[in-house]
C-alpha cells in the first residue's frame, strides 16, 4: 500500500514505490474483501484507499455494488475464507445441503449461486453448505487440494464446508479511462477504482483488466503530465 496523502496541498507521495512528482497512482485494494457471509472480521482490505481519496476530495460511486463469492471455506482453522475456485465446479464438484441434496445449478453466475447458498443456509439454520469435490481430478487443482489438506481436511474424501463471502467491490474512486480521478494528479486503478467496466456484477477475471489495463494507462497518463 505505502501511500501517504498530503491533504492540505492535495498532493500525494508514494512512500513504497518512490514515484517522483505530484502525479500519484493509487493502487490499493477494495473494501472488506473475503469477509464471510456473517461478517466475521478477517485480515485484509478495509477500504483505506477509498477513504484517503475521498478525504483528498475525490468522488466515490457505486459502493453498493458488491459481489459475493459462493464458495469460501468456513470453519476450517487456518483456511477460514479461503476461496475455492468455480473451476472446481466446472470440473464436476457439486453443492449439497445438510441432507446431501443438490440445490442449485453450480455453473450459474456467482450472484445466483451465492444467493442459493445463502437461502439454503437460512432455511436450515446452518453456517455453511457443503462442496462435494470428491470426483474432481486432484491433479488439476494441486494448490487448492494441498491448501485444504494442510489444514487437516482432505477434499478427496471429505465434503468441504463453504459459505458466500464478500469478494469484489465494483464501485470505488471514480476514474476515467486513464485512471484519472476527480482530483488532478491523483490516479486510481484496480479494485479501489470505479471505472464502469463491470456494471453491477463483474464476470470472473475481469479484475485483471482493471489491474493491468487501467494500471498501465494510469501510469502512462501520469508520466505524460
């Protein structure tokens, strides 16, 4: 993060990146990433970039557009909030309720699956549903399999407890196609920004466009001033 804003002169200085001059890109995370459905506090991003920008006079927008990831690990010490990729479901993993019955088409958009999971949890009075990935080829997902096994849960023989988690904020610091905010010389890129790229519900991996495309454009625009 490494950003310090001089709110009196409206200039920003990069502490960690040592970017010279008054043009400052603000590359910081969004707000409350990977918090569990019931808002169990997690270590991570808490929207500091947005608050700093707002304090400097930058406009914010669309903060209500928040995407939930349907399958964050729940109740597994050391892996609380660990996201299990939808690619796992693409390879045949299923979501089941307390009775072991499927309750959703697993490849629906994230908001549909997350809502179905939340509704099932509410109906059962449960803190999670279960992801059955026992039929998935472990060789295709070594990082996920090993991470769970290191925490004492073997997803090849056991069901994985999961629940929705706050994952991505589409809103943020209002920025144009070059990452320029409403404060001259202050640029925003990545999840901290609001570019309109995602609408109200982003597609998976579109965040890479905000990071790489807007990151590069913001850097070029700042250097050209």
